[in-house]
C-alpha cells in the first residue's frame, strides 16, 4: 500500500499541521443522537470515535490513490464487491453472491440492492466504468497493473489494445461478469481492494474534480459518508443511513485529525482526546512504546508488510549492484529493531514477508549484518565504478516526515559510515512532495513500506515486473524476473506457482533494487470499551465493525 503504494503498510507517514478542536473531539454528544439506522433519535446518544491520520490524504479517488493514508478513508466510505474480514479473507460486500466457472477464469457477481449516498442505485455498470477508467492509460492510474489478471487488461493499459477486449462486462444492472486471463487464487481478495472500488459514473463524468472536497459531489456507497473535510486539518465521517447494512454499523461519527508528530498523537491518546493509535491511521511513537508495554496496553500483531529502502538504479552510484549489495548487507537489522523500532519486528532477509503463506521460512538469500560480505561487495563495486576511496561516495537517504523514519535513517547512516566508511545525507520531505520525488526518480535511496494488497507473495513481487510499473520507482527491471512472474501467473499447480515466485524473488535479491529492512508488526493501543478497532493482516480497519460498549 506502495503499492505506493498498498503497503503500506505499511504504513506511510507524513506531516501536516493539525487543529483537533475543529473536529469536535471529546466523546459522545447528547445533542447529536442517532438511532441504529443513522437517523436522529432523541432517545439515544450518538456514538463517536476520535482518530488521527498522519497527513492530508494524497487522493480520495479510488482509482488514483496509492497510499495507506488514503486507503484508510476510502475503504470506509466506499464498498467493493467484497470486503476483507479480520483474517484478510473476502466476504460479501456489494456482491451478495457470486459463481466461479469450472476453469476458474470467469467470475459472475450478483449485486445486492444498494444505493449511492445521493440516492442513485449502485449498478454493475459503475464497477465496469471505474475499473476501465483505471486501465485507461490517459488517466495515469499508478495501480492499473492490479487489474492485469483480467483478460485483455494489460494489453489495453500498456500496448494500445482495445477496451472491448477487456474481460469486464456489466451484463445487466445487477450482474457483473469478469473474465480472467489465467486462474487467480486471490482474485476475490482483489475485488475488495481500493482500486477495485466503484464510483458513481453519472457523478464522476459530470465533475472531473468530484473527489477533491466533501459535499454533494463526493458520492459514496460505503458505511460512512465524508461529511466534512478541512484540508490539512481534519475530516469527519458520519454513518450512511442508506448503506445496505446500516443497522449493524454501531459508530455514528468518526472524527479524524491530521497530526504531524507521533509524540503529539501519544500525548493526545494519554489525555483521552484520541481513542486509537496504530495502522492504518497512525504509528505509535517510538518513545512511548516502552510505557505502553509496561502498562500492558500495547498490542503487537504480525502484519503482511515490509519496510525497505528503494534504490534509484538510474543514479550513477546506485546503478551498481555491488554497491547496492554492500549497503544492504551492512545493516544490523536486529540491533535496529531492539534499539530503535522496539516493536518485535523481524529482520527482513527477503522481499516477501514471512506472514505470507508459503514464505514462512527464511529463503537464505542473505544474512543479517554481514559486514564481511558488505565490505567485499563495496570493494567490487568501487572497482567497477573507478572509485578509489569510500569517502568519495556520499549517499542521500530520503524519507517522508516522521520521527520514526528519521530515527531509522540516522541508525542506517551510522551503520554505513562505521562499517563501510561511506558518508550519508538525510533528506526529509512532506509526504506528497516525497511521493513526487520517488515518482520522478529525484532520489538515491528512499524508504517505503509495502502492505500486502492481498495475502499472496505476488503483491510484493509484481511491482518490479517492469520499470514502467507505477509502484516500482527504482528503474530496475530484469527479463528473467519478468518471465518467472509470467510463469507463476499461468501456473495452476500451486506448488509450482510458489516455486516460480521464489525463483523470481531470488533474482531480485541477487540484484537488490531494494534493501529489505524488516517485516512489520502492527503496534497499536486502543481505548477501553472499544471493540474490533484493530487492523487485519493487510492493515485494513473496517470501521463498520467497531463496537462501543
């Protein structure tokens, strides 16, 4: 999620100013009561929760969003054909049922009776329109590749193929038929992902900037509506009374502040002004972790996501695989976890987290803190580049504004200096500026987190299939790697498919377009009396499931 993009969950962090008071933070309000269907009722109190996100969401257009901050909002105001449950598995959403053909290539989804927030019926054509809009190369959707499992999608998006050959068809208002290029075991999980969310065709065609502000144009179909959006400040989500399952939505109002510093978030939580800290909204302040551990409130849960440093292989120094290898091997990941992140993360020695089925064990690509290997790779790389002295190498480490990212960068800066004699400069940018740096290759080494879009290794490997992939950002591509991914997609035998994916990972780990740092755990704290406010393995929280005692 980075998918820039899914992970990320991992999560991506940024900085903006905040004004909590504008959200009306402070708990239940007796003058704003609602019944269980979202309509006002003088006999009951409205239920509220107070959250904080790290920044202004970069985009609230489902087909343009690439980050976890945007996704955290989108999946709660829109709803896809399916919705991921607490285990990350697909459950019925806008589709109340579906059939899968014997060859596993054709999915027929039957939509339930549902409305958009403006009263329009949700129809299959809204899904067809949204998905094909993302695939249209003119719209520059960086997540277009997530549709490539669909017949004709990649050809239309990349090669000028016909849109008529894309296997997405609204058979009628209630029936969507999707034809895949090959069997895709995780396709139902994909249909709940943010880029697969529908949009109201009539509204979006009438106003190209429909997603820029709250108001009558921001038409959604999920359990919540975006009722207020003070840019760079706060957002308010309110229960959608017209949502098909509104009677089971317990929380009436979700107040969301945009908070610059993790320390401020921790202080506000301790003071009762916030009800939750954790993915996908915020991260627990590094300096507060020990205290939360001591009082027993810190929750630690494995997450299918990775923290890594991307290398800009278009850069003269970073174009050298041995230099990239030296920088990767020199990091003491366990020391970083023990002394900086403190969240019981696991050292990452591959590109696919051990939380992914089939990849639970170490694949033996590298060992943590391999100083001798790092020095040997540095010597080889310097010889290839004609560099005599490590002091002649200066590396810029770029990251988005966050105390955690800064602390990690400072640790790695010291590692590279002490073990390799290489100097580093730290380059900090606000989130949207940082994303633009990655997109335009205006960096040498840049941090990113990647949260699984679905519980399969392909979500961590697919982004590097070509340098043109919007989530790649490294400039790296490899013909053998791409061929192995294609073989994995076409393979119906699951054991053989996993083998192809592991072979592809091995190719990438030899050339290292990224330096894996650690596999995430999700750290969170939640106010007593609030249930189900916790991320699933892909880092999502569906607020419709949250209950207040």
